[in-house]
C-alpha cells in the first residue's frame, strides 16, 4: 500500500502574485485554504497557477490568458480515478510527477534507489519567499531523502515562464536518475493542434502541424546535440487558432544536448507537455549530497495565435536570453569566404575578397574553414589549431591588419569539439574521443567527436581558443560542429557513470563559451552545426547568432525563414546571399531577389565576389546601405508573417514593426505568377492606427493610386497594392512615422 502523508503546511505566501509588477499581493484573492497553498504568477497577458492537493502533490491549476486580480483560484483537488485502470495519481495534472504510484503518463522524474526500489512519489514540502518574480518549491519523496526543487520565474512583460528543477540525493547511497524533465505543463481537455519544426541537413525549419490525439507525440534528439531533425520548440493552438488569432501555448527547451519534449493526450483528453533531458540511454548517478540541475523549459501563451506566440518568444530571446540582452547590437553585415574559396584559403585570395567586401559595405570579414593544421580538405587537420604556414606564411596578422584597414572587423571559423584521425591531436590523444574501447569508431565527414565531458579535453579546447583570441585581433568566431555523436562511451569513468557524458559534455561546452566570453568580452560567436544543427535557447545564451542552414537557395530560404522565426528572432538568423544558380536546386535567381530574401534576417554575403559583375556589386552596395537604415526594425521588431510561403503559396510577405511603432518594413515575394494574377492586397498589422506613416520604396513599386503617406489605420484597413509579377521577384518598402 502506498503511504499517503497528510500534511500541515508551513506558513507561506498563499498568493504568489505578480512579480515585477502588475498584480498586488494581499488583495481579496489572498486566501488560506485547509487544502493547501495556491501559487499564482501573473505576467504579460498570462496567469499561471498551481497548488498543493489534498494528498500533498503539486498540481497545475491554470495556464492561460490573464485573469483578474480579484479572481479566486480554487485550491487544488486531485482529479478522481476514472476507473480502476486510470488512477487519480495518473489523471491529476501534476507539476512534476515522480514515476511511481501507477503513473502511466510521462514522468518528470524516474529514479532507481540503491536497494532496487523504483517508486518515487513527490509531495510538497515548502516554498521560498517569492522575490524578483521567482519562486522555488521543494518536493520530497514520501519516505526517502530525495528532494526536487522546482524553480519558477515569470517575465512580467511577456508572461513567459522559465521552469527548471534541481534534484538532490540525501540518501546514504547513490541513486540512479533515469529520466529528468525540466518541467511538465498541462492543458485541459479540448481540441488542440501541435506545431513543430523538423528537417535535415540543408532542409531545416519545416513547419509541421497536426491534431493532438491520444497517446504521445515525441519530439526529440538522441544525437548528443540539438540536431537538424527536430528543434526543441512546440506551439499548441486551441480549436481554430491561426497565425493571428486564437489561444496558443508555446515552449522551448534551453539545452544543446540530447533532449525530449513529449506532448501527450491522456485517456481523459487532457494534454501534458513534458520536456527535459532525453531519457533515451540516459543515466546520471547522484551520490549522497549531490545535485543535478535540469535545463530550463521556457513556455508562454498568446491569444494572438501562432504569430503572437512567436512575437512574444522572439522578443523575450532578444531581451532576456542573448549574451548581450536586453540590447544586443544589430549583427554586423558579414562577408564569409566559404562558398567562394572553400578550403583553398590563402593570404592573397582572402585579401582580394576583403577589398571587394569592404567596397560593398560589409562590416565584418570572416575566413571560414581551411586556415589551420594540414587542412586541405575535410580529411585532415581538425584539432590542430595552429595557422597553416603554407597558406599564411606570416600568420594571420597581415590578413587581419588588411581587413581592419578596410574598415571591417575580422572573424574566424573553428570547430573546437572535433578531431580528424589525421591530426597531431588525435595521434597524441586517441583516447580523447567518444568511443567504446575495442569497438569501431564511426567517422562522419572523416571526423570524430572529442569527449568534451573530460576535464583535460575541456581545458585543451578552452586553452587553444583563448590563445587564438589572445594572439590575434579576432572579433568573431563561427563555431561549427559538423557531425552528431556515435558510440558515446566514456571509458575513463566507472560503467555506472559513463552516461553522464550526455550532461557533462554540454555543461563543459557552456563553460568554455562562458569563460571565453568573460576573458574576451569583445568577441562575438555564431553557433553553426552544418547549418542549423545546434540552434536552441541554451546555446543562444552564449552565442550571438546562428547559422540556420547550409542551404542558401533564396526560395528555400523563404520557407526556412518562415519556420525559423516561429521559434527564434531575425536578430540571430544569419542570412547570406550566395551565387546563382544555387547548388541545392540548380535554380537561377536575380541578385536583387536574393538580397531581399536575406534582408529579412541578419544579412550577410557569402558569394564568390570575384565573379560578381560591377552592376551586381553596385546593387549589393545599394541594398546593404538601405538595409542598414532599417536593420534594427527588421531584426529586433515584431514580425508579422502576412502571407506564408509554405504549402505551395504563389506569394509570400512579411512585415516587421519597431517596438515603438515608429517604423515598419515589409517584404513581398512572388514565386511564379500565373494568368497575370495580381499580388494580394497587403493589409499591414501592428501599426499605430492614429499615426501618419510615409511610404518609401526600398525596392519595387506599388500600384498607381497608392498614397505617399497615410494613417496607420489606412495601411492596416485599406492596405497596399504592390506591383509584382514574374518568377522569383521581390519588393521591399518602409513606413516611417511622420
Ligand atoms: C559547415 C558549415 C559551413 C562551412 C563548412 C566548413 O558545413 O555549415 O558553413 O563552414 O562547415 O567546413
């Protein structure tokens, strides 16, 4: 028989009301109930509430649009048993359920005790005094000394809630954690649609939409890293929620290792979303007195559909997640030489490209792969981070000086966590790679993964990067990661601790990034993993931007950007203009079209400038200059996806409005018009209806009769007609408040 403890609750604030502001504790809703405390968090347009039920379990009470401060949230009562097959423990929307007591839903935490017991039932113990919109709640197993501290922090502006958990073992013997989530969130029975992002190399950011049915939909990576296949983001819309309307819940995990989000509908049609470490092949031994911290799971709610959800999340990322939050500087327009020269870099060739890039108006010159070790192609050199003397006989200084003299800063490509077997590093330390001794080591792109979980590897990686940055005037690192894990063994550890590699590798990655930033505060970093294989809120806490995809075909990019911006802001979405025809689809497009597509994100140029005509160089220069004038609005403003390019749409359009609504920039694209069809009239969104805005063309024309200036109400209600026909054509306009 399960022991159920009846509790007396310590004195705690019964109303955890707002946080950073708006709702004042101590109003009529402040109540004491014999059943147990109620915690309430309000921020933005969101209220989140949970309480302790009569058994002592922590139970979610509400998550959705903000309710009035005067509304009383009833104390928690567990949901009843439905039948002998569906216990109350299973049916109750627990905040953080241990696997035990007949739980069939996804557990938040599953452990095995030293004596083989695998039953864990977590009950409320205490809570911290709420401060800074944050609250800690402590749970403990009903008989054993395992505690979980749940951390809650709600952003007062957006209502975005960050949750994570710290698990502590105070048992006399170690416990094995087999599964640990950051948090679980629940929604009542209703009709829901799940949206998520999937992909593959060169095909990231596909938006999927499907009805939530009974059972689980698992979004995950087992790859040791975030992965191209699925991104740790979800959105759930209720009933007919669409781009701009309806109840939408969303969330993102801040973790760059193997992760999992399960979205499941229980037998009574309620939905629970659980996210954290991927339990597949997971095992973390917690010795007496040790703790394990989970990553954070950020979630939010919007009543403005999927568009509203992404605007909240993207604004939050810019103002709270990025290393330079709340005011990250707009990304310098980069020129990157990868597609021009690939591995064949040398001083003269890079300098020639730098001259052209500077003339065009680039702010930053980045030399990509090929500059180090014996790197002639992807067969050798990774791990040997010294400058290749044949290519750069005088080191990097002459090139860096040249780049600086041209008025740009200098960036460099590195792939710190990898090694080629053909390298001095591997020959010296064959034991430094992830592997199971005596078993084959799968090479992908001819490389192996260094086991960054090891302290000596971590120190080596930090050491060479620190040296590189100390000895050279480098402003930017493109930090690449070109394969996923295989055979993830760590044979220097006892067998029951080897799986900790899943946690410690990523912790050390974050450590290296944090220490580098501390020691070299001017240096910015891009997260790249063969394109968009490592994009998540965890890495974005330490990196300023990401590379969304190696596929820069502009038409493909339209859809990718549509998907990407659902989860991440244009501020971090690097978008290069490369050459045409593009290798991915052998598609030819004009430079203007390619520029306009990339100008919707953080613009870069990645083509072979030696082949660009004077006219093309002039077009790029003109559009870079226009871009600079509106870049902050585009990359840090509120994005409205007016017409999505997905599902075979002939047209697409985006609009971004600056936070103070003084400026809006909108882009329109046609794939291939048919039968002379006109571009749909664009009714803009998010403007100040009473303000007067002047319309200026960045590229392209509106139809005759379009006013030069009009009220926000006019642009939003009447709309604007754009003159756009043909194949792969684009246009861009700005509205400025007068
Ligand atoms: C990855 C990146 C590319 C480029 C190459 C260099 O594929 O995504 O942009 O840097 O590596 O090897």
